[in-house]
């Protein structure tokens, strides 16, 4: 799943990476959790994509739901953008 958000003139893309636990069964299972991969682009400058940032929860564990991973990825991007804008 991928979502794109706009924040303070930047375009934030959050791409979810599902993680499956190997159970040795031929039956497909649900993912055990999600990691958010976040990219930030400045729409004022061409080709300004940053490297993707991999986001997990505070204890380095997977997010339990897609919604939690999306929200955490966007929140991390917001903090990074705010920090970059305050540094100028």
C-alpha cells in the first residue's frame, strides 16, 4: 500500500512493506506486521527526492496495522520537514 501526502510544500510518500513470518505452510497467512518506507520530495525543486527512510515503532518492532504504519511514517516525515525548515 502506498499513500502520498502534502505537507508544508513537500510531497511525502509512505510505502508500506508487509512482513510475513515463515510458518512452513502452503496456506497464505496474513502479515505479522508492517514497516513504513518514507520518501520526501520538495515540489519547488526538481529531482529532490530524499533517500527512503525506514520507520518502525519505538522499540524497533513492526507496526501491527496498516493504519498505524501509515500514520507513523507521515508523522516521522512531518518532524523531519519541520526540523529542516527550522534549520534554515
